[in-house]
């Protein structure tokens, strides 16, 4: 009786293929992530045990230990690609599962084939399974990348059972599955790419990785249409989630750790897409600032921190009278909600209104910035654009703005200043408060609130 009730309850469920949220009814838009047309019907999960106990079957007693066991530190395998090793938290951890997500065509397969080759050359037994390209196509790519001599074992296969059997027999140290959306498990009845298939395949592969001590890298495409599940659906199953980002039109790409059980999240690795694959960019600040010309109104250099590393990027703002009653706010590379907040603070605390003005904000070079420390640089770019008055070219800006218009100091001031100094900047505008590290060659100008910052730097509001 209870059994029947349970079964009736778990009849069908609807799952968002973008974020994996489940609901009991279909709707045109996912309430969890806001994506349109992404909800699909899924086979139900099996009903759990009924009643309050697990029945009469006795389980095995699990061996318990304390936290002070003296395990050796996790051995890590270094690929030799510094940008990749850093994002992984200092190399590859055995028996771990890593998800590499990104837009189609951004360069995931290229990155992983290069990584596979580097790992293999270090003596790591590596298998690369492509579910998207034929072996000949992968070989062609390897030829173009100059990797044909690397001892990577290659397979073009989508059948999960066959892949697991092969991995079991070969016992590699690293297996790369490109992509998880093409994998197909015969224990699940839905089509490859559906939420259930992707979940089942990711679950099988990660469980296998843990059991056998193999590191597994899963590639996942970020998808726009509802029928194919996105990588977010498996994020919670893996140890490390990396996203490969970048604008198609720009040559550089950022590999960003958004979750890492074995290292700092928010770490980035920067690569450049060249005719011969991805090249490491050891000094990203120089790359992001490389196209800077004369000082121009609306352009401000922000001294940011990405993970453990300082990175300088240029914010560009354009402010123009709006031809329509509804002024535009367009942002690329920064949070639009945060922009609205800074515009409101500038208007109500500093008397710098943007009503009737279109505002465009862009982070140069296709970089994405999420640090609140960029607030002050954004505000400076906006006021600079509005007043048509450029900041001196040798100045960097950083600091967080609170709703009261006060400026809050941010972490790692010294690292930011040192990076700025290294790239030839001589002045830094930053909030008061906290320690003021003295960095030789940098004149640190500390300001208490946004109104005096605007007054001091642009002479507005006076
Ligand atoms: P790819 O790795 O196939 O992307 P993904 O696996 O994320 O879908 O990369 C495809 C793009 O990279 C393609 O548009 C061409 C470009 N590319 C280069 O510019 N140089 C190269 O050496 C390679 C192999 C690819
Ligand atoms: Mg690919």
C-alpha cells in the first residue's frame, strides 16, 4: 500500500537541462536558473526505501577512523603546462574527477588533447576517448598541434559499457572523455545527451575513477537548447569544475576553476589560441593591456586578483545621450546588477546623474571580472567617460564601493601594487583603511569615499 503511494508520487519529473533543477510540472521557463525552454521530462528516480527503517536486511559495519590518520600527502602529477597545473591546484590528483565546461568551439578538445600529450610524455598512462570526432580527425588535429609522437592512447567511442571495460583492462592513470554529452549508457532508456544519460554516465565514470584510482576528465559543452543537458547537471558529482572561457573573436582563453576540492577556486590559467593550438600566457596583464594607446576618456586600468595571481585589466566605458526614453545599460565582462548599483551610488551620493544617458561598459580583451574590488575602477571609467576627461595613463584603480558611497579596502593590496609597478604604472588610487604597504615606485593615493574620489580626480561635484 505504502509502496503504491510512493510509486504514484514519483511518476514523472521534469528537469532543467541547463541547471539540473527538478520540478513536478512542466513550465516554459526554469524558475531556478531563468533559462527558457530548458525543462524536459525525465524518467523518475527509483523510489527510496519506504517507512522509517531500512527493513530487515542487515548492513555491513563500516570501519570508522579519526581525522588524525597519517596519510601521505596526495601525490600530484604535473603536466608541465603551468597554466593548467595551477588551475588544477598544483597538478592532477589521482582518483579524482574533473569537469571541463565551455561553449562549443572554444577550444576544449584542443586544450585536452594538448594536456593529454603532455601528461603522456611525463610517463602518465593516458587514454583519450572522443565521442564527437573520429579517431582520424583527432589524429589530424594532433598532427596540426605537432603532438603525433606523444604516447596517448586514442579511441573514438560513445558506449559507456565498452569504455569502462577498456579502462578496466588498460588501467590508465588518466582518462579524458570528450564529451560527456555523447556518452551513452545502455542501462538508461533516454537519448544520449539527455539529463538522465549525462547524469548516469558521469556517475558511472566518477564512481569508477574513485574505485580504481584513475583521474578522469569529463568535457561538457555549455548548451543553449533544452534537449541536451549542460555541464551544470554534473557539477556536484565531480571534485573539480573548470570552465574554459573567452570570446570567439579574441585569441585568448581563460581556464577558470569554479570548484576545486584539491585547490583554490577562482584560480585562472590564461592561454592564447594560435595556429598551432593553445599557447600558455605567463604574464596575462601584459596581454590584456597590450592594445592600450594614448590615455582616453572612459578607459581605466583595474588592478585585480584572479585566484592567487594579480591581473591588470582595462575597463572601458562609453556614455552618450540616449535617443530613446529608456536609456541603455550594456555590459560585457562585468555584472550588470553591479553596474546599476554603481550608477545609483554615483547619482545619489556624488551628484553625478546618468539619467537620459546610454551607458556601455566593457572589459577589454574579452576578460570576465567578478571581483567587487573592481567597483572603483568601474566608477572611475563611468565618470571619466561622462566628463570626457581621461585618467593619467600611468594610474591603476581598485576598491570596493558600498551603498553609502564609502570605499572599502580590499585584500592583497600589496600584490596588486607590485603587479602594477612591474608593468610600468606609477600611481594607484585605492581606498583608505587597512595597511598601506609601501611598494617602491608606486605612489599610493588613498581616498575615503566615492564623492571625494570623484571630486579629487575629476573635479566634478565641486
Ligand atoms: P575545439 O578544441 O574543437 O573546441 P571545442 O572542443 O571546445 O568545441 O576548438 C575549435 C576551434 O579552435 C576552431 O574554431 C579552430 C580553433 N583552433 C585554432 O585556432 N588553432 C588550432 O591549432 C586548433 C587545433 C584549433
Ligand atoms: Mg570538442
